[in-house]
């Protein structure tokens, strides 16, 4: 039984080291975090589930300048709550319309429940 525990620990250590190195590579390339929980990042207290923003997925199809000035977003965040918040009105919805994203304004496509949030972090 002790060997089994040790083997599991070794496998876990290798997986953890790989994930740490891979995330470090992404950050070293200047790409930022692969996923961003916007509710946590902006300390939002909204009732709906968080948007776990797939940053790396968006980077594969967009240029950084389409969303960012150096080190910041291309818009100021003043209103964080409600359907007409600045993320929806100034950022997400206009881009989803421009890029013709199917169901780009369907709440549950971006806002994940606590159960789905864990799955979204893995993808």
C-alpha cells in the first residue's frame, strides 16, 4: 500500500510540475493568464455565476490590441452590475456581434454556475 501511495504522489508531482511549467511558458510569452475569473479579478458581487474568461482561446483568434492598450483594457469599467454593465455593453457583446459568435449573448454561455465553473477552469 505504501508503494501505491508513493507512486500516486510521484505521478501527481510530475503532473503539477508540467502544469506549472506550461503556465509559466504562457506567461513568459506575454500572453497573460490562460483563463481569468472576471468576477474575482474585478471583485464583482453580482448574483449570477462568474465569467471564467477563456483568455488563451480568445488570443488564438484576436490580436492583443483589439482588447488591450499596453497593460489595461481598451475601455474603462465603471458599471459592473446588471445586464447593462460595461463588460456587456463595451466589450463582450460588441465583439461577439462583430465576430458573429453563435449565441454570443446567451448568459449561460459565459456565466458559469459553481458546478460548471470547475469544468471551465480545466478546459
